C-alpha cells in the first residue's frame, strides 16, 4: 500500500489537471485574495488611486505572462475568460466566407464548434487526419494548404492522449507561405517552452487556469503585429470614450468590459511561480510521473492505454480503457471508493476519440500536474488493479 493510503486522513487524489489545475501555488491564492481585498478599483477606468493601483497590477501581470512566451509588445497579449473565448476571438475575428482553414482531427470542441459554425457560413474547412496515437504529419498539413488558406489552426498537445505537435516546424512552413498560425496551447502552456517569435506563432490561445496555475475565469490570446482580427465583443474600454467605434488601441480593442482583476493578478502570480521554478524542472517532473503511470498501467491485465508509448512524446495526460468495465463506472468507483478524481467520457473532443478509436464510449483520463506525486500514482495503480481484480 502506498504512503498516500497509509496517511490516515481522507484520501483525495486530484488527477484532472487537464481540465483545470489544482491545487494552485500558495502565491496564487495570496495574490488573488490580495487583489480582491486591496485592489478595489476598476483598472483603466478612472484617475483615482484605487483604479491606478489595479491598472498597475494588471500591467505587471501582463508583463509577467508575456515574458513566458517571449511576447515583446505586451499590449498584444489579451486577457480573456478562458481558452475557448480566445479561440473564438481568433477564428471568428479572422475568417469569413470564401476563406480556407486547415486544422487537425485532434482538436478540442472549443475549436471544432466555432469552425463548424464558420463552415455553415461559407468558410471551407479541411481537417487533416492524425494517426491512431494522435500524431500529426506536418507534411500532410502542408499538402492541404491552398492559395486561399487564410489560417492554420493546430492544437499544441492533445487533451485526450497528450500527444505533442511540432508547432515550430509547422510555424516555419506557415511563415514561409505567409499563412497565419493559430496554436491552441491549453494543454502545454506552463509546461513546454513556447516562444512566439522562434516558433513563428501568430495567434496563441491558452487557458490561464490549467498549466499556467491561475484561477478559473482566466485565459489569454496573443495577436502578432500585422494580424487584423475583428473584435468579437465591443463596448467600454475606458479609452476613446467620445468615439462610437471600437478603439484600435491594444489591448483595449479586445478587452471591452471590466476585467477579472483578481483572476488576472492571480494568473500573474501563477506565471511568476513557473518562471521561478523553471519550465525544465516542471516538465522533468511531469515526464517522471507519466513514465511511472504508463509503466504501471501497461502492467495491469486488461488495461489498454492510448497515445504515444513514451512519456517524452506527450503531456502528463493519459487515457485508458479496461476490458469488461465501462469508463464511467471506473471513474465513479475510483472517486467513490478511493478518492481519486479522474475524468471520463469524451473530454469535449469527439474528433480526437474518433481518431484514436474510442468514440463514442470514450476513455478514463488521468491528467497530472506539477503538484502530483509518485506516491499518488502508485496509490492510483494499486487502487485500479484491486478494483479490476474484484
Ligand atoms: C486543448 C484544449 N483546448 C481548449 C480548451 C478549452 O479551455 P478553457 O476551458 O480554458 O476554455 C481545453 C480545455 O480542456 C483544451 O484541453
């Protein structure tokens, strides 16, 4: 029995970090609560001290987050509610009838649903098929490009099986052809290095509440200079108020309405924590945990694991099924009997499940984060093994 189970207290193992990370670093709790308690003003709206203090804190968070992605002009980093909002802003702001879009068969519904809507309105969509482990062949993606291709949209890593796509390689091809690249980095930001300059990323969409360790209700969209997006939301920005038209000034053009100041400040604290810990250390820990998990799962009779066999090729997101038991029952019993929280079903990614052959039943997904431990992985493996043997 692992030390997790021996500890005596009620066992709770959180393995749903791909959905939203938990716990957050202490610094994030303190910064978020501190903003709620002390930064009472509306940032960028007034000249009084509370508004200015809030604006300064938001600017500081923007600069910290920009540093992680090597975003030089920090005003091009837009705070959003989540990755879904960022993806919608990019897709609907850029594409119109007659445009051609190339994407992959591993995308999340946060991209698949808006592009389905765009398709109904005359955008031509080409979905490049990935292999059964979720791997994208960059050559197939390049072959799908047309003179009318207005955007390439690629998931950086799958939220179902963790498979990592070579965005820098795709970015270089896209840049040579003058086609913008949109990267959905919801599963990789905060773990893998992303350099918008070196990787030739034109639009970067991320959650703030997953690997970036910020509170829920945070996300971001980076818009490279020269990319023109029609704003999805228009309204009050605190700037150019005399003008009825939406201002062209960044980030105001895309940040109408009062910002989630406590969330943004918390996100800044999460990213500061990541910068101080170092991506290499975070990634190293995640690879170690994933190796342990993959080895253990492969050793349990009747368990089938999906995705690349090596931990280095994937994020700490592992999907599996077990012979004779449906994913929903496994997830329920892991929670009820062992206090282990996983996610079951389609993970908002039916296209990815069709690609890996697990549609419509889906899988059990274990997704780990920096704060999970090897003991927790062992406890999970012992628990699953004993449950399946019963
Ligand atoms: C790959 C991917 N894209 C987009 C999203 C949507 O993220 P959010 O919940 O921040 O909107 C998720 C969430 O799981 C995801 O995994």
